[in-house]
């Protein structure tokens, strides 16, 4: 992070042909990009959505999702065919899409054609173990998943991307994200468990009980937040109650920030991954943008822990990176204004108003 580039961006913004501060939060976005990129002339080049998919052991018998786990693999096939929301939105906002199978419980899909995306088939396991019985993943599975995310960051940087967006797909992963949220924030499960894809009241009560039992089983129940830099504890939470797509997203966040790429967080599940990553490496915080606030209640607690204000509030709760996609045009617009606008001096516009205001 370059605090001097951030300060130069702020000073430059006040020279541009507009009343000071009149681009509102777009100015803060552009200043943050300046700090990330180390220059005032910021750009959003070749933005890429990295969408990790995986299955969850807790879906085998616990009744935590209204959908069967087979939907994860079926949706992977739908994305490969170009028919999911993420395909339509990535086309609409012109963002590259990379789909990575981090652990879906399905056979490798047949060769695909037509959809404009890249696909990486690298399942670490056929989903996690049921975290009511055992840790969701072994230490070596966790390490492999982090590495998968790291490799996605390396590919994005290699392709010239200056921004990556986080996406996920995995039936049952709101249960995992809720357990992570409770373990990191110290909030009781009943406050951070939500309906996910659409559980009814009875299902919701069952899901709260599952998260409570998982936290007790792994000795993760707490009534105070985890220290903001307790990396070992965050890794333990990830291993015990996380998911392979969540662990890969942690690796992506860390790898992207290390390479100086901006990171756009999508909904509840990606925010849980970002919160784990930021506890492992607090310097990540300066690289994060929160695209939106999902309807899932635990998302609010995570954004508070991360100190992030969402750009949008659209009552979305789909996942796949769809909320991140709709926010990318705002970030692009913020960069364009800072990079392309004329100054008062260049345009010979009288800036006395700015002098009085300043
Ligand atoms: O992004 C969100 O905030 C969000 C909220 C609710 C559900 N989802 C998506 O729905 C799936 C998980 O929901 P569930 O009910 O099976 O736990 C998973 O594929 C997520 O992408 C995503
Ligand atoms: C249909 C469907 C699409 C999804 N996309 C992300 N999570 C999802 C869950 C379901 C059930």
C-alpha cells in the first residue's frame, strides 16, 4: 500500500473540474485504488471473477439446505454451458470469468464449448467431511486449497488483471460461513445463521443447532471476537468448519493482495473467506472492496469486523460472484474519473468555488 499515492490522489481530485468531494464515494474508491496501485492514474484492467465451487459434508444428512448437494455439480455444468446468472452478468459488465472446481462431488464434466470462460478442474476431495463428525478438512487439504487460490491469483496477475472478484458455489456453504462468522466475531449462531437458499423457520432452527454443535465439537464457541491478527486461530477455524472453496478464496485474497491487485468481495460466503484471510494477514484490509451487503444476516457482522461499507445494497443472495460483478462498473467509473478528468487549470475553469470551500 502506498499512503503517499493515496494522499496525491486526494490532492489531485481537488484539482479536477468538479466541486471538491462531489463524486462522493467514487473519490474514496479511486483514492484506495491509488494506494493499492501506487499511482494516481489508476486503472481497472482485465478484471477477473474467480469462482470456486465445492461440496460440503454437512449437507449429507443435516437438513441445512433446501437443495440437495447434487445441485452444486449441476450448476457447474450450467455455468460451463453459459446459462447461469454469473454468465449473463459477467458478459453484461465485461468481466472475465474463471471457474475452478476445488472439490465438487461430481465426475468431471464432459468437454464444454460455447461459454466464454476458463475452467480449472482441480478437486482436492469430493467435498469436505461433515464437520459435526470430524474437522471439515485435513491440514494438507487446507494447504492444497490455499495453494489453489494462490495459483488463481498468479494467473490473474500474469494475464494483466489489476482487480479480482471473489465468487463461490456450494450447496451448504452458508452453514459453513455462519460457523466461521460465529467463531471469528463471537456472535451467537442464532444471530449469524440465515435462510441461505431459502430454508423455512423449522429448517433455520435446525441449522442454528447444527452450527452450535459444530462450534462446541471443535471448541470454537466464544463470546468475544477473535483477535484481528490471530492467524493460527483463523486457520484452525477454516480447517474445522470451512469449505474447500472457502479455503481457496482465502488463498486467492492473500495471493492477490501480495501481487498488488484489488479484491472485490461478493456476498456472505466470500466475506467469511475474506475475514479469515484478513485475520491471517491484516494488511489485506486495504485491498478489499465490499461490493454489496447480502440479505444473509451474518454478512453484516463480517463487514463490521472487516470495517467495510458495502457499495450496494440490492437484497441479492445468490452468490457466484454476482454481487461483485454488478459493483465492478462503479469501481471502473471511479478509476476513469480520476484518470481522465481535466484539472481546473487545464480546462481554464474558474476554481474560486473550490478555494472558498477548501
Ligand atoms: O452470497 C450470498 O450472500 C449467498 C447467500 C445465500 C446463498 N448463497 C448461495 O447459495 C448456496 C448456499 O446456500 P445453502 O442454503 O445451500 O447453504 C451457495 O451456492 C451460495 O453461492 C449465497
Ligand atoms: C439454483 C442455484 C443456483 C446457485 N448459485 C449459487 N448458489 C446456488 C444455489 C442454487 C440452488
